[in-house]
C-alpha cells in the first residue's frame, strides 16, 4: 500500500489551503465532512477532531472522510491515501471507495493493486468491488487482469449481478474483445436496458456500427420487451452518421418528436450531427437554430458538418459567430476549424487557432497536433508543420503519415523519405496510407528507384497488399519520369483490373511527355470504364496540340461540346485579412475588378520586360489571335496574384489555392513574378504545392 501512496504523492502537488471555521462539532459529522469541508485545511481540522474524539474508529465516519478527500475536494487524493494507509483494518466499503477514486483520478493501475491488498487483509470483495475493478481494467485496458477478475466473480457468484454484468461487457469491449463482451451479454437471462446500452456502446467504441444498428433493430421488435432511452438513441444516431443511414436516422428524429424528447440537448446534438454526416447539412442547421441552449458540442457538430459537406466558408463563419457569443471552443471545435482552414487555405484563421491553443495551454494531443500538421502542410507552411510535429510528445502512425505527406506535397521528397526511415527506426509500423504518402514523395521529386524499392517492401517487409492507390502512385512515378512504355506495361501487368484513375494518371503523363499512342489508348480505356469527364478530353486535346495536330485537338474539343461535357472553370482563392476571395479565369465579378485588371496588365507588362512570353497553347480553344494572349493573361491564379500584390505589404508572401493543375504558362509567369517583385508565392494546385522564390519553384519544374 505504501507504494500506492508514494507513487501518488510524487505525482500530485499540494492544494492551496483555505481557512474555514467549523462551529460546534456534531456526534454524527457526516454533513460537515461531505458538505461543509471545502478545502484540505477544513478536512485536516475535521480529521484532527475525529482523532481527538476517537470518532475516527467509526468505519462510517472514516469512509465519509475518505470520500471527501478522495473525490470531493480537489487535489486531495494523496491525503485520502495517507488516511487509508493509516487505518489499521479498512472495511470493504473503504476499499471500494479508494478503488473508485483512483480510477476516477486516472490511476486505474493503482486501483488494481488494491485488490491483492484486500486479499492479504482477508477482506472479501462484493459486487461493488468487482464492478469498480472492471472499470479500472477498461481504462488501462487490461484484458488479462479483467479475465482473472471475471473468474473471481464467477467463483463468488457475483456474475449474475447487473452492475457486474454491465461493467464486464464494457471492460471486454474496451479491451477489443467483442466476442467475449457479446458472450457475457448473450448469457444474461433477462437483459435490461442498461445491458443493451452497454453492448451497443461496446460495439460503438470499436467502430462496429453495423452491429449497433442490428442490435437497435432487434430492440425495436415488440418481442424484445425492451424500450430505449436517450442514451440508446445517441449511440444509434452516431452509427447512422458513420454509415450514412439517413432512413433510420429520420425514424429516430420522428420518434424524438412524437415522444417529446426535443428538450434533451445531447440527443438533439446527436441528431443534428447525424444529419450533417449524412449530407443533410441544411436540416442539421434548422435543428441547430431551434436549440434553446447551444453548448460547445452543438457548435462543434455544426461546424464539423459544414466542413464535411465542403462548405468550409460557412464553417468558419459559424466559428466566428461562436466566438462572438462567447462559447469557448474545445479540441473537437479546433480540429474541425483547422480542417476547413486547410481546405480554403485560410492561413490567418488557422494561425489564430494555433495561437489560441498555445495561449490557453490546451494539450497538444495526437488528434489536435495532427490537425495542425495537416493545416500547415496544406497551406504551404511546411516548416510550421515540422515544428508542430517535433513538439508533439505522443505521435502515432497518423501523425507520421501527415508530416510525410505534407513534406511530399511541398516539394521536399527526400526529407519525407528521411522521416519515413526515422519512423521505422522509432518502431512505428507504417500503414497503407503511409505508403501512399511516401510513394507520393518519390513521385514529386522523380525518385524512381526508391519508389520501386518501397513498392516492393510494402508487401515483402510490412505485409501490406497494394491497393489501387499504390498502383496509381507507381504509374505516376514512372510516367512523370518519362518512362511511359514501362508505365504502360506496369498497368497491363497489374494483378487487379486498372480503374479509370490509373488510366487517367497515365494519360496525364502522356501529355507531359507528348506520347500520342499511349495517350490515345489510355483515353480509350477510360471511356470504356466510365464516361470521360472534361479533364480527360482536355488532356487528349492538349497532347494533340503539343505535337502540332491542331485539327485533332479541335476535333476533341468539338466532341466535348456535342456530348455536353463542360470544362471545370479554373478557380483560385486568396485569403486577405481573414476574408477568402475567389477568382475565375477572365472573371469580372469581383468588387475590385477594375483595379485588379489594371494591376494584372501592369504585372504582365513588367514580367514581359524580363523575358516572359505568353504560351498561347493553353489559351481558350475558341480564342483567336490577340484574344489568345488576353485569355492566358487572365487565368485565375494571375488575377489572384495581382490582387495579392496590390493588397499586401511589399515583401509579404502571397498564398494561392487553385482547383486545377497549374498550367505551364502560369507556372513560368509566377517564377518571374516572384523574382521581379521579390515575393514568395505559394500556390497549391490540385496535386501539390509550388513554392516560388527568386525565379525558381520548389518542384524544379517537375510536376
């Protein structure tokens, strides 16, 4: 027992001591101990009086003192342990209380140490003891100890007690032994609602959402004899959101309405979260607006819903409203906001979130840290991402994968490979997504041999069978490097049937390296698998145009029009002073349109003096003569860059997000702009980041 006390004493700081004057001491001091003692000093005064009057030898009084110290008064658990340790013969209820308290104070291992202490002192456990110990096993998790305690429960006949059965189900589920949890549940002769909720919660914590729904459907049957409460419905609504089961979710919504349960905030929050995850964001917003009281969970669910629906501007707008009404965000809020900031490239808002985390000393958990890494990487601030990664005390495979992927996308493929090897040295096993990230790193910097070796080691050394995405990475690695024939043979030799994405990847490489024959075959394969979209036609058209077959290029564009295939318009975003501005190619809808076009013309004129020549091959197909030059000059990223030049301080970095791949003309122009204006320009296109500085790009013109 001394080991338990010393361990806790070492971990816990002494609480600040207040002063309370206690009046006449009653013969039964329970109310004084449990209600009037507010500080450790109060407790010490009462404790001294109990010793003086010998009331300390009354077990019920001692247990009141223990409860106050262990659970009620903050930071007083070490004091409770010292009282417990000085008690000559603690009763079972004292043991039970201390086991509960240690688990409550995040020290479940010390809770389990008290069980052999009970046995040595010949204090028999009861069902309360075992239920509390099962909770401790759940927290660790400790399956072996839990099974030993289960055997003890069977031996003593406590296995039929409801509290033991329910905590036992939860313990096995928390230890990922769902078959044992289900076995306990199935062996209960008459399962009550708590047992049903326990097994459903067990499936939920293991992400077995189909089982949650199946159990609920059984509960709904008249023969089950079991109703359901808001706890049940919250679990099932979570499952509906994960499975996109809108039909069942709406059945629950109707049930809630009919049974007058709309006043339950947690239930309504789960309902709006279900709608959001099922893509019904507007229905979720109606529920959100109807809530009489909105807590941080409700705000976070709605913000997350907008983000998942790719309505990120609305997500950030709602976050600003949340701050305006003075609801403090939590970790879940921050993660959702960072996701939307990453999608929009909203650097300033994301930086504010990071500042808020530091100012409020929020713990840099794996989830929050990974969200920050992802945000900074997707906004082109890769050094900030690395800094966050290095400050994380705990990292998992997702954290490592996020930083490797971030480095790959920001043109630092070799550094990404170094981190991958460091990950292996740290004994963190890569998963299939990690290999997609590291193969992408090889792809972005042309590391063909390294890519080949990693692709082979994935199954050979890590037992991970390649998925379609891994094959796609290899096709891209070979194709970008100009090894078109090898890439074509690789596709033909794949053990799985290549999908349209694989052929599309090869088609894109054919455009870069002007390979008409393989490009035509790739396009033919795409059209056999699915209707070709605008990008496929444009890639083929560009291949023809680049080799001088303008009639064929025009024919493909005409086919697009005849088939009703519309080209996705180029769109670029720039964030200034917390506002995200959107530009379309040759667009005049912006409120500063005239000023922007004047700045664009001045910018083009200045870079032409430095050797820039517009590449009219990427102009609109229907443009003629001088219109081709104008078309190229007014691409969306050029408009966004011009706006950035006139609206930011000289020397400030300009960050642009684009929905399509950066065209060769804009890439060349931006290199010259970065040198002429002495600006760092960071452009995130559909595939990667381009960091332009002093006339060069981080991609080394390999994209």
